C-alpha cells in the first residue's frame, strides 16, 4: 500500500535525524527560501554538507532515520514524498 509523507522539521543547533525510527520513503527534501542560513546535513564521512535556503533534492528509497541535520534554530526542512 502506498502512502503520502509530508513533514516540516524544525532544525536544532546539534545534529538530529529526520525521523526517530526507520522510515523508508522516496522524498523531496527542501530548505525553504525563508530560512535564515544554510542547513547542514551530516555527510557519510561525518562532514558538514551545507544546503542553502531554497535548495532541494529528491532522494529515492532512503531511510530518514539515517539522515541528520543541524543549523540555525528557527529554520526548517520540509519533506514531501511517499512510499511508492
């Protein structure tokens, strides 16, 4: 069964996963244009990977619990996708 997945994640100053438990979806992750600063995604090698305000990418079949973000408190990340 397919389901729609939509969330707004509030960014914190320390790394936190996009989902608390295993959540495998195909999803467009975006940093809204109204964000004050870059949002940092934790790279596979532990490095900070900055996404600027307005940047977005579609990821296929990813576990959101494995993706961690941090940034300026008050900024957000949006997730739109599903289990198809």
